[in-house]
């Protein structure tokens, strides 16, 4: 919450997070934080004047600059997200293929408690931390966004690298700023991607700065509440759950495996991805493609479809006469052969031998069906 000595503390916290995200090139996240900073400055300044106060010199100029930077970043996003609702995302849980167990766990641990806080108290109190783990490219970030939307919570996304700094003490300030913004915009979900790089196991060679940031994060995480008045949930995503510190594992009370998509999930993904294309695929051919993509992650399936979609373009270009331009309406339909050719280019990105680690860790720590 805002400091009584600095009414603009929340705005400064949002600005810190905005600059960190901006520096990393994460335009959407940076725009969200810049907008929050600008909006907070405007509201606090108006409230101060209404009570005869005078805002700090230059603070409103900074707010205008934050708003300008947010607009510039929004202009680079396709499609741009609505600026009037920073942090609220349009991803829908029902449109994510597969992941039945994960969806059920997250509905019970996050969505329902956020929507009905009066019911989930005492022994029914929801967890303060949820960990999504599994192979890369399986939709952990997408799932976190969808859950936040369904829970009508503000989604605060930050990468582990954004919370580190070469300047002594700045990393801890960034962590405090993150949780300050989360409390300010509660109900909220704090999502930390690649959380293992921030909260890995302690080692003799760990530097003091890293240890301080880790300690500050755990302190802040212990301080969040999921009650009706101040609902904040920390959600982490990792491809390397085995590298997490034991103290971190305890704080993520729900640990959910996000596996590679099964055949039904891949079938849904395929149908969704080619829905906007002219195709000549029979149901039998689509099923054959699904069978051929066993071991592919969700991002692999998308890459495969994108590569296959180039097949009709290549065929059309090969038949052009000199000086003739390619016409989109004259492209041949997408066929099975285009996927077969794409399978030679797009291979599974997750080594089969790495799957055993996720299964072993899930058996030891994760929610079971």
C-alpha cells in the first residue's frame, strides 16, 4: 500500500516495473505498468488538490510521460489490448485445448476462491502460491493468463530477470514494488515466469545479491493474503522444478504438471489453427496428422501448422509466369502432403528422455488425478 510519507509510492512502484519490462522488450507488460503509474498519479494528484494539497514537483509531468510511453508501446502490439483495463487479458480458459486436470485444480484453487471469497475461509482458505511446471511450450503462461481472466483478477506478469539488478539493493526494491502493485490492484495474480532462475536451490557459490532477492521474495510471498479484502496469489512457471529450493516448493502449495498435449489436445489445436485456412483435409487425414505429432508440444504444433501453411504458397509461386504477382485467392488448399513436408522441418522440441524428470517430480510433489 502507499506510504503515508509518499502518496505516490504505488505509482513509483508501477513505474519501476514498467522500466524493467520496457528494458527487456516486453511491450505489453511495460504498457500495463506505465498505464497504472499514470492513472495512479492522476488520481492521487486530483485527490491532493481537492484537499488543498500540492503534488510533488514534476510528478504530473512524469505521469504524462508514462501515459505517452504506454500509448507508443500499445501501437506496436497487434492486436492492441484495451488501455482502459490494464492487466485484464482476453484469453479464455475454455479455448485452451486439453489440460483437464490442471483446469480443474486451478478452478478450485484460484478461480472459485477469487470469485467467492466468503466461502473459502478457514480450512477452505485457498493456497497463496501455485506452481505450473512441465516441458517448454506447453502453455503455462497462457493458462496463467486465462485463469487470471476467469477469476476477474489483475494479471501482473514479470520475468525473473526483471527482478534482478546489477545495483546493490535494487533487486529487493523491485520485488517490493511488484507486491505493492499487486496489493494496490487486488484481486491480483502475480505471475513469475522461469521462477527457477529466481528461486533456485541455495548453494555455496550463490552471491549475496541473489540471496537477498530470494529472501525478499519469500518474505513478500509470506505476507500476501487470499482473504476477501486483499486477494493476491503468486503463480510461478518453470521448466526445471527440480532446481527449486525446498523452501520455495513449500510455499507453492499447489503444484500442477502441465504435460505435453495428448492426441485429443493436439486434434483440438490442429482444428483451431487451420480454421482460418482453406483446407482439403479429410477427418481421416487430420487424425493421421495428429498421430504423427505424438511428442510435440503446443508450440511445436503451432510451428508445424505455420510451416505447412507455406506449402500452398510455394506451389503457387512455382507456377507463376515471369512478372506475375501472387494472388491469395488463387492459393491451392492446405492438404495432408503439406503437413508431411512440414514434419521434416519441424521436429519435437522436447527430448523424450527429459519427460521422465517431470513425471518423477510430479509423483513426488504434484496434484494427482
